[in-house]
């Protein structure tokens, strides 16, 4: 029984080490992307303008956004009268 517990413990430690490595790699990539973004002269206002002129002119995207908003509103209205808190 103790031998099995040791094996399970080692597997958990191995998974934890891999998770830690993944977290470090993700942080390094985030820092790299942030540095590229800051050095490019980009700003939040430019991103908003690009989004408004590019993405929101696409009819498929606009339709999907409208459908999502309508579905959320329908769900909110239909659950309003019930006794559910959530």
C-alpha cells in the first residue's frame, strides 16, 4: 500500500513540475507579446478604431453578436419570474 502511495505522490509531483514549467513559459510569452505591443506604438484607442472599422463591418460577426445578445436577454427575461436566485 505504501509503495502505491509513493508512486501516486511522484506522479503528482511530476504533474506539478510540468504545470510550473508551463506557467513560466506562459508568463515569458506574455511579457514578450507585451514588449512587442508597447514597441509598436499601438494604443487602446487605435485597437478600438480598428475593431470598429474592421470586425464590426463584417455581417457574420454582427449577426453572431446580435444573436448572442438576444439569447442572453431572452434567458434573463425568462428566468426573471422564477424563484431561482441564479
